[in-house]
């Protein structure tokens, strides 16, 4: 999703989503980001997930809208499910979020 709040006036042939890291791990922000930004793109727009544990390497906006079991929930249901997972804070969250907000550009560490 790149820069926070960025809106695309066109649909790229493909796009990479890093929504969870971009949203800094907040399920409410994640849900809104997906529904208010990604889901406004054409349904045929390709999405390449940053990680998928079932081996899926590509999807479309339309497929995610219809078939993603978490994204078909209401906002409150989504937050309850995500908070209930009990996932630990990602080890590199404080590095990954700022890097994603700068489109992956990291400060030189010398």
C-alpha cells in the first residue's frame, strides 16, 4: 500500500500490499485501510500478498472482497477476531513501519 493515505487514480496491473505493517498492527486501522483504499480499486486489480501461509501468490480485489473470511466481517467483528489471535508484536515492527512509510527506503547505518 506504500505511503499511508495514498490514493491511486488508476489501477496498476499489480500491486503489493503490506497492510498489516503499514497500519502499525492496529486491526481497526488495517480494516479501514483495506476497505477504504484497496477495496475502492477495480475488482480485477491484482494483489500480491506480502506473505501467505497457504501458498497463494496472487489474488484480486474482487476475490478478497468475496472470499477472504476476515475481510467479509464487519469492522467490530474483524477487530474482535484480530485481537483474539493473541499475536505477539512483530520483533522488527519499529524498523518495518518507518521503512514502509518511506517506501522501503532505510537510513544508512554505518
